[in-house]
C-alpha cells in the first residue's frame, strides 16, 4: 500500500512525501526510524490496472487450492500449538500468504475475530473457501479447547483428498490424450482429406458406395455448418452446467455418474471412502452421530449419496441403530456392514469406520491402477472401427474404378 505523509524532522522543518508500507502503523514506524515525526498519514488511492480489475471479477477470480488450504492448516496447527494468539496468527499468515484470495479471506476472518466472533462463525462468511466439514471441525475444536488438533486432522483429510484427485487425474491422462488425438484426426480427415477425394470422384463421375456417400456428406456438412455446431456445443455445455446447478439436475447427474461403465464404480468407492473417513473423524472429535451425519452429508460432493446419508440420519433419529440404517441405505457390502456391527458392539465405531475407509482405499488403489488397462481396449476398438470406416469409405470407390478400368482394357 502507498501512503502520503506530512511530518517534521529533528530541526522542525516540515517534510512531506510518500512511502510504501503494509499499513498506517508500519508507515509511522518507518517515518520515526527516518527521524520524522508524522503529523498526518493518508492512504493514497491507486489506479488499478486492467489486470487487477479483471482479477476482482468473479469469473476471473482465482480459487483457493487444496494445496494452499493444506499449508494453511499445517501452519495454524503449529502456531496454535505453540500458544500464539489466534488474531496475531491469522494476521501473520495473511501477510505471508502467496495467494491474494486467501490473504484477503484471512484478513476478513481476523477482523471478525476482533469483533468478537468465533473462528467457525467468521469462516462461515466464506463458504467457497471453507467447506461445511472444515467449519464443523473448527467448531468442535473451539468447543473442546483442541483447536490445534482440529487443524491437524483437517490437514490429514485434505491431503487424502488431494492425493486421490491426483491419482484419478493421472489414471485418466492417457485415455484423455488418446481421445483428443482421435478427435483431432477426425477433424483433419473431414476438413482436409475427404474433400480432396470427393473432388476426384466428382471428376470421374463414378457411382459412390453408400459408406463413401456418408463420409462425403458428413464432411460437407462440417465444412458448411461448423460454426453452427460449435455454437450448439457451447450452448449445450452451458445449459448442462446450469441444469447441474439445480437441485434435481445435480441429483440426477450424480446418480447416473455412478452408473458410468468403468469409472462409475471407482467414483462410488472414492466417495464412500471419504464418507467413512470424515464420519470417523467427526465421531472421534466428540460430535453426536446425527450431527456428524448432517455435516458429512453436506460435505459429500455426490448429491445421490448425500441423500442416502441423510436417510441414515433420519433413521437414527427414529431410534434405529447405525447398522440397520447402513443396511437400509444399500450403499455398503455385507463385509462392511459386519465391520460396522462389530464397531457398535465394542463401542469403537470411529475406529471401525477408519478400517472401513482403509478397506475402500485399497479397492480405490487397485481400481486406479486398472483404470487405464480397462479403458485401453475400448479405445483400441474405437480407433480400429474408425480406421476401418475411413479406409473402406475412401478406398472402395478407388478399387471399383480400378476394376472398371481393367475390365474396359
């Protein structure tokens, strides 16, 4: 920040100018170090560049990443465990954060803490940065006096989520590259190759096979109406995005997303593993079962599974056991249900849920390793069919022309 100042030096002469400082107090300290007694210090209005203005728009505003939240949780764990006051800790992290968005959020949280709000209440003002699970863990940590432990558990939860997303992206990298290459090859063939052959066939006046006619018609359509197709694809993507933001749209999308071949069962395993891990964390922190299920349901990124979790909460509120509600949800295998039953009998449901999560994580690891192997045959068959169609469509008329010429000869 830039400040303009007016003050007196040791000889009583009036001095004025400007200097950069994080805040007005820091500017006054710097002036005193220079031997100037400040009379007035005012913040200068700065003309924002076009880039700064664009960055403040919601569409261009960067989001706080998982890595930044993990670093924040680790730093908060270390500083709160050392006994440093919360407001001082938050101010310090805001000044040293590399993310402008996170720094702005931490400054606002610090101001709310100074106004008398609890940390959980202050973080609720930023739902795009702090999830329901994050806020619930902070709330439990504040009430139990174990805020440092809450930040430690949050960092572990976020690290597991980050690692799972990284492994899923890594497993999908090869199929994605193959699909992009396949699409690029189709565009090259339709826009460059087939039109050349079509002009040759027209000059020869030959009767084209049906497959060749389909390829030529498709190429002509793409050449003549590519902009309409591009507009239709963009409009369809936008409408799909708006539909998924509705309650019914998100529910339907998440339901059928779990039924996708190959990838659907893997997504379900990842979601159930996260549910078991988060539920165990809530219970071990001392949160009641019904409240823990509510928090975990809100933190679940699949609306279809979230509804089943809320049904489990409703069953427990009616007096049913956790085992019975879990069985009625039809989300868990008999082995998992048996583990939950043992946890209820021994009074260690949280430990048993952690074992359930570990069991799911093993299946997820195996599924991620086999994902590329499962998709690869499908891609090979698709590429083979595409090459066969193109080869027959292009070379069949050439063979017919060659046979006719030899017959006339």
